[in-house]
């Protein structure tokens, strides 16, 4: 803000902020903003700003600076910047306009669920999940967005237009990586995304600290 150290303006600002908006924590002795005293304001046409240094998104600048890192490399968000956030922004706007809120639907897909739940059922639970994952819906059903499955999935499954895969650990060999990651992008997708999470074991730690072998492994696909 350009205030001098121990300036009168800074003292008044700090005192007002603490008195009207913050509460003292007896756990760690710190001050936190009391969310019960804050009222959010929503304006779909408000111009937001994006910091070029820390990528912070903020509704206001602080005297021409980023309020997060203090950088002057901050600009008003362009239409392209806003469109890049449409996956998160659009559902919120629809909810604010009174439309039904849609959540991401996740289902489990493992061999334990493959048996028929009842003798007169045409499809098992896993088979229904497969059809919903491919947008083959019956009346009253919603599509499945994410399938949580075993490493090898089930034989003969048509995974459709799968474009993203998350691996909960690093596969042991290159062949295992190809088997799991190669399931994405099989049906006309020009771009697929593979995200690998590392566990704290020696195998995953090796590739986390030395990612070059993992990169070479990915390039062999």
C-alpha cells in the first residue's frame, strides 16, 4: 500500500480489520477472518485480474500490484482467460441462475461387483456403469463421469471416448504403464491426459526424484 513502517494509516487499518472481521484462535494463537462476518458479492460482469508471476486470480489489484505476491505483472483477464475456467465457472453461473446443480458422478468398477445383484437382473452393476460411462442411459439415469477401477480393469470393456486417466501409483514396468495409460485416446481423441500420483514407497520415490526414466517410458507409447 506504500505505507511507511508503523504509520498511522497502517495501525488504523490493522485495528479495524481485527476488530470487525477477525477472531482469535486459542489453538495456535493466530488471527483468522471470521467468515460469518463476510458477505460475498456476486457480479458476473466484474473484471477479474490474473497475475503473470504467481497465476493468482483476484477481483481487485492492490495499487497496481498483485495482492498475493506483490508483482506488477498483473493484467485484466481476457476472454480467453475466462473461457479456460469454463469447466468450473459455468456450473456456478447456471446454479446462480436457478438451474439444477450437477455434480461429478463417480462409480466403482471392480471384479467384486461383476456378479448379478438379483436373479432377474439383465445387467450387473459394473455393466450398468459401463453403459452410463458411454452415455447409454435409461430413463432417470445420469451419466458416469469417472470410473474407479483396478489397474487392469476388466477384459473386453469398451471404454469409449476416454480422454483422461489417473494412476494412483507408478506402474512397475513399462509394459504396465502402456497397458494402463494406453487406454485413453483410443476413439478419435486428439489429446489425452495421464496423471500419475506417487506413493511414499521406494519405487515411486525413485521416479519422483528422478523423473527422466518416467518421461522416457511415456515417450515409448
